[in-house]
């Protein structure tokens, strides 16, 4: 109790000390980074959880690419269940010369069976909850559609051959989870209006669902009935089918962001260690006095642990407040990616943040503070006796242990943790080494500076050498912080531009899918009319992969997750007599007219993911008919050509008589506003996909996600600034004494300021230079090794980064020097 | 008792064959030139360090073979349980604490219930009742040393160690602080061990000893 009261009183004093403030700030940044990520991911996670339970808008559901049997209505009613039908399909809507790809969804009157729809009269109007679908003649649409086509509630929306009135703005649908990262806006319509639009035929890319809901026994009985009747392509969905691929994507994102946040923690840790070192020095007098007054070592230890705990608690509170703010902003940025609003964050994020603070304090500050116990009481008589300082190795070991713990925890597994830890420490050490080399090389600069009239320059450069250890730390930290930001903000944009340059201007920008065989010739004529020279049509047959080398794919364990996905999704098979354009043969032979027919050519990466190669045997199921083929060749496809390309190409002999549709692609000039509407009128079941618009939408999606990542890396930059401040604090007494001495020798304030300015400009400039070099190097590696692009030298970044670094650090540094200068020189000379 | 330090090439013998007994209530001055080992002796007597050889007793307890915490326990507490106060040449006030908090700290450490009232009272006695909330840097040297005196006496010690208490002060201020110290010492009947090279200050003590060449001599 006694200790607690004293600790509380001293804590209030502690919080006024410069080094403690830096410590609190550093710790708060670490907490904010980690908790911010925790908060944000918990919101996304909760959104997915919530959608999982409502995912089906029913208790049980069957999904299929074809309409489900009519007698199921009766079967469901027999079990006492309510039921509904829905169908989702992409289509294009035209208005006023503009077009928009939409995700249409037609539903029967009882939809949704579980969950609710929310809609409003105007885009921002009050939300109304309803549990029934739009009546015939009406559509409910998402705001995004209104915005993109300039439509309003009450207008009529042309859909295929028909027109429907926009009655409400759709705000929420329970089973939106199925298309959570939906790019195309939703158009919700009545099942009864389907026929009038003529949008669906047997070849449409539609997903049909039959929904049923009711009491548990009824649901179970109905499930049993269905299980016997399920045919190929029909999938029974339960509530547990909550998009597993999104879940694993989220988990990966969570790990990545968590590890990214640890970059901030590492830098913050360096600042904490510096501040704690200074704290130990400054508290040695108190510890010695307390010993003198008769306190035992353990009393002193308790007192300092309590204070450290208090300091940590304050930092956690500030950090959590920052994290809350950050997640609110980032949540707003990400909100557009989700079809629903994000639920509030869970408190788990706060716990994670607090734990990070504890571990960081224990690893980076505790070793120094523990030493206070060993301050000899004799210090009161002999000032030179202080607490023995912590050995660097000991400090590094405990810091590495703390960091390792945090990394392991965020990574969730040892191997990733190991790589991440090596990456973090390697980057930090690499930067420090480079900084040291730069400073070492900079000695020449100092010697070369003119001897007279340039005193400030010589002295400023000299100061860098005298405080080289701290300067290395400052440069290393700040370069790290800037490099990650540059990588995201500059290099990413450069890479994107480089990629866009590789795409030919006249590359196809429109894809037409779902063209029926008898439509090919009239469509070709229409396209020729529109000035498209030689429209090429490619056949496409939908199928499912069933066996590889006679083994059912359900029994195959794929090494890659991608292989698993490739194997289980619908396959788009095509056939060609000639080797396709924009492809390169990697191995095997292309078939000639004499080859028997059962051969297939695979795209290399597709084959690799499935773990097969030339000579292997594949079996497909095409609308109930099995089809076998041997892999005869492997191809590499230039996807950037935007030509129609296929993973799986058959010898025409094997596939030509299978039922299928045709696809084509062409380049449509931006000025052409008539071809697509005409196409839509004359061929309502053909779906046009505007690749340009699609890429634009995907980019917005990525930009948003990157913004969130940048937010996390922003903490790294702030942590780097705190390292700078901590280093400044650590040398403050030294600097104060130095400045006081200079002034006692007659140096003017201007001279002193100038010398300090040179020092900070150098630190900031060198940091920026290193950051630019690192970001450029990473960009070059990515371009050359990963994306196969030519990475242009970005001169702008090389100039701007050092300038920005110099501006930031000189501002921060001069603010602090001003305070030192404000003190009378006498105080600086007396300070110990 | 004897004492030496381990230095790079052997040991440096500072104090040799010291015999010294201080009676309760007495004031003793230890005189000697700078570097003669006065502070070293004071530190040993107060139990802040252990001698290389010989024995030291405080309040009838041998302290040379006690561990640090044991000696600390002897220093803590008030007159009934022993209790030691200190005054230093460099004042040794904590810069982050106000005058009041500086005086209160040792009282609170020993669990004194009316620490605050007592600290205020003592600051009043040394003439600083109106400077309670001032930080050391806002006080002059003489004022700081008076705070240190208040701090030393507030704990009601049986024994007070003073190491050059006027060494950092000008003549007049030093004299004033010394006067205050001696009057409080007599009033409270505290045993005082004073280390100084200032003959005038030493003259005010009941008894004087001199260190020279590591040896101790009684002097007039
Ligand atoms: N820890 C130590 N190690 C080595 N020499 C020491 C140590 N402490 C004190 N000394 C030496 O002992 C001598 C006496 O010091 P001190 O007691 O401070 O003298 P005084 O207080 O009389 O001026 C000095 O020469 C000093 O350098
Ligand atoms: Mg001395």
C-alpha cells in the first residue's frame, strides 16, 4: 500500500520527464499499430461471421448452374418448410450511352426465408426492413448503379428486352455474403419478370438456388430427401458453408497486417530501450538516495516496477485511443469493399494491444530498469558511481526474445515467424550498416569543408561523427519507416504504370460471353458493321474435372491451395485446330489432322497446380457425359494480351460436337456509344464484359486495401520519428552541455542553430536517400523477378525522399534544439 | 578498521588502522585535505560501503558483516530504531520533486503516517514554509541545503552524517546553513558526524579528528 501511494505520486512526476514521455509515446505507437490492426480485422471478421449465419437466407439450400426441379416446391411443403427460388447472373445495363455490369438476382415472393432485406426510398433515406421480395414490375437496386448511370428512384431500368421500374434503393440483403467482394452492383428483381427480359437461356452463366426453411426436423428430413436426388452440379449448402476461401484470405491478411504492425513495434522498441536507458541514468540518484534512507533492494525494485507498470498503462490507454481512431478511419476506407456495414470492433484488439505493451516493456525497458536495484548507496557521496549499465548483448537478447514472442504470436506458426523475424531484424541491421558506411564515408566531407567562415558546417558534420552510434540508429529507423511508405505509395504506382505500358492500345477491351452457336454469324456481321475487322469466336464447353490419372479428384490431396480450387470449379474447355495466338509452346507437340482426338493442351501453371504434366490422363464430366483425354502439350499464355485464352484446349475432334457456347473479344473505341446498346437489344442473352471498367473497379478495390496497409505502415513512420526523438532525448544532456560550452566561448545562437540544422538535415537526407534506394531496389526486384516488367528509374523519388526526410527531421530536431537554447548556458554547464 | 580500493596495479590503501568511537549526542568533525579519505570514512561509518578489514558498529550492531539490505534497515526508522540522516555537499535533492515532496519521500518510504504534516512542519522550521511547491532548480544553493536539512531532521534520526555541507555555498550562506544545522542538532540531541576541510566549521563541533596519510589523529 505504502509503495503504491509513493509509486502513484512519483508516476505523476515521471510523466513530466522528457524521456518518460518519449517512452510513453513509443509504446503508444506500438500499441496503436497492433491494436489498430486487431480492431480492424475483428470488424471484418465479425462481418463475415454475421454473414455466415445469414449467408443462405435459409436453413438449407441447393445451388446449381441450371434451374432446379419444379417438384421440389412440393417436397419442401410436404416437410412443412417454407421455400423460395433465386437466380443470380451477370448482365449489362445501358442508360444514356453508358453501360454498367450488374449482378442481377431474381427472387420469388417469399425470399428471404431467413434474415431481412433493408431498403430506402432515396440513396440516403431512412432504411426500411422487409422480409419479402420486390413485387413484379419493380427492381430494387444498389446506390452504386444509380450513381454510375445517373439514374434515380422512379426511373425505368432497361433489362434485356424488358423495362422495370426502380422502386427502392437496396441497402442490405442477408445472403450477400455469397458475393461479398462484389464488384458489380446488385439489381434485385421478381422471379416473375424473368421471362419478359429474356435474359436467361440454357447457356447463361447463372447460379440457381432453391431455398427452404422451417423447423429442425423438417429441415433434416428435407435434407435427407434431397441428398438422394442430387445430381451432378447440384450442391447442398448448409450454414457451415461460409465462404472458406474468404476466411483463409482474411486470415492471411490478418497475419500480414499483424506482422506489418510489428515493424512499428520494432522501431518503437528501439525508442523504448533508449528512453529506458536514459530513465535509468536519471533515476540513479533517486535509487541511491532511497538506499541511503534505508530502502531495501526489493522495495526499490517494487517501486520501479509499479511505476513502469503505470507508465505502461498510460501508454496503453493512449495507444488504444489512437488505435480506435485509426480503425474508424481505415474502416471507413474499407467499408466500400463490403456489401454491408462493418460491425463494431471487438475488445480482443485492445487485449492484444495491451499484451504487446507488456512484452515490449519487458523486452526493451525492463533490463535497464531492473538495474536500478543495483545502484550503490555510495553514489550519494561519489557521483560517478551509477547503476551498472546493461550489457548490449543482454539488451539485444531480451529485445530479440520479446520480438520473437510477438512475431510468433502474430504469425501463428513458427516457420513464418522465423522468416518474418529474420526479415525484420535483417532489414533493420541492413539499414544500420548502410547508415554507418555512409557516415564513415562522410568523414571526408567534414575534413573537406572549408576551415574558415564555415564553422557551422564543420561543427555540424563533426557532431554526426561524435554521435555516430545514435545517428546510425536514427538513420536506420527513419529509413525503414520511409522505405515502406515509398514502396507502397511510389513503387506500386510505378509498377502499375509499367504494366499498363505493356498492354497494347488496341488490346481487346470488350468480351462477349454466352454466345449461342446460331448467334455467331449474325453477331459477326454486327461487329463487322461496327468496324471490327476480323472478330474471332472461340468455342467454350462447361465441364467439371472428375479424375486425374483415373483417381477421383476428391481423393487427391493437392499440394497447392490453388490446385484444390482449380480442380473443383467449373471448367471452361475449348478446342482449336491451330496453335493459338499469344501462346508459347513449352513442351510436347501440337496435334495435327491425323491425331486421334483425345488430346488436350494445358496452360503450364494450371497443370503445375494440379500436379500433372505431359502424358497424364484427365477425365471431365460434360453435362453428365464423361470425356477422357491425355495431356499432349504445355503452353505459356500471355494474359496481358487480353485475347481470349483457355487453360484447357482440346483437339477439336474430341469436343466439337459437345453442347457449348462461343466467346469473342474485340477492341471498342471509347467514342462508340451505339454498338453495345445495339448488341444488347438484338442479343439479350449475350453478356458483354467491359474489361476496362472491370480493371478500373479492381483498381479501386486494390487502392482501398493498399490504403489500409499504408495506414498500418504509417505507424512505422511515426515510430521512426519517435526513435529520432528518443535519441535526441538520450543525448540531450550532452548536447545541452555542448551548447552551453559553445555559448560560453562566444558562439551566437544563430551559429549554434546552424550547426544543429546541418546535423539534422544530414540525418534526414541520408535516411531519405537510403529509403529511396531500398524502395527502388525492392521495386526493381519485384519488376524483374515477379512481374517481368521493365522498371523505370524514378528520379523524382530519389530527389523527393531525401528532401522530405531532411525537412521532417530538421523540423523535429530544431523544435527540440530551440528548447535547449532557451535554457541559460549556466544550467547546461551544471547539468550532470 | 582499514580500507583500500582495488586499482589496476594492486590495492590503494586509503585508511589504515582507524580507531574511532562516537558517543551519543556528541558532534564530531572529521578534518583533512581534499582526497585524504574523509568521504570514504563517512561512507563506511554510515554503512554505505563495507570496509576491507576491521569492524564497524552502529547503535551497538556490527555492520561490517551485514549485507546491504541489513545495513539499510538500520538506517531506516526513527530514533527508537536507530535511524540515520544525511546532508551532502551537492544537496542531492531530486530535481523532479518539489521541496515538499523531497522532504516527504524518506518519511513515506519508512511508512510514516503523517509524512505530509511533518514535512511541512520541518520546511517551516528551516524557513521555507512558503516555498513548498518549488522545484530544486527554483531554489538557491542555500535554500536547497536547507531543504536537505529539513529532509534529514524530519526522519527524527539518532545519527546525522554531513559531508562538506557548506562546501558548495558561499561564506555567508554557508555560515547560516551551519548555524541552522548545529542548532537543530543540539535541540534534537542528534549525534553528528561532520566531514569538512573548513576549520571554522569544525570549530563548532564538540570534538575534532584529523585524517592524514590514511591515519586518524585526535586534534584539539
Ligand atoms: N572507488 C574508488 N576507487 C579508487 N579510488 C577511490 C575510490 N573512491 C575513492 N577513491 C580514492 O580515495 C581517496 C579518498 O577519496 P575521498 O574519500 O573522496 O576524499 P575526500 O573526501 O577526503 O576528499 C581519493 O584519492 C580517491 O581518489
Ligand atoms: Mg569528499
